[in-house]
């Protein structure tokens, strides 16, 4: 099952900086997989003059921890992550979290 976690419209300043003149909406979804595993889907909607273009990316097997899932999606929203870079960024976030845990365990 898929649940909407949040929506973000890309700020005008960022669109202008990239010479984009049409609005873009990003939707971030929690996806419940089999068992206790969760994935993430990002949907990008571009509102062009001649129609709407949608692009999406589903990343499976992200985590089995709901709290961690929430934190990852919030980071994706803050970073305005789009479908094209979703997989790489999620992997980087997970590696960063693993390093934090290892460091905390090493200093204890």
C-alpha cells in the first residue's frame, strides 16, 4: 500500500535559477511492502503550457523502521530530491545513518 507522506512545490527562486518557467510539484510516498519492509516513491509533476508530465521512482527495501522511514522522507523533502536522483540519495542517507550508529557504538 502507498501512503502520501508529504508534498512540496519547488520554490520559484530554484526554478528561476535553473531556467524553468513552469510549476513543479513533488510528492513523497511511504510504500508498505511485504512483511515489515517499507519503500519510498517520489512523484514529480510538471505543469507545462501544453499539458502535464509525470515522472516517478520507487525505491524498494529502504527500511523496516517507521521512524527511520519518516526521517529519510523528511530529508528528501528538505533537499527537494526528485525521482531521477532518489535511489542515490536514499543510499547516501542510509550510509550516513549507519556511520553515525557505528561512531556512537565506538565511543560507548
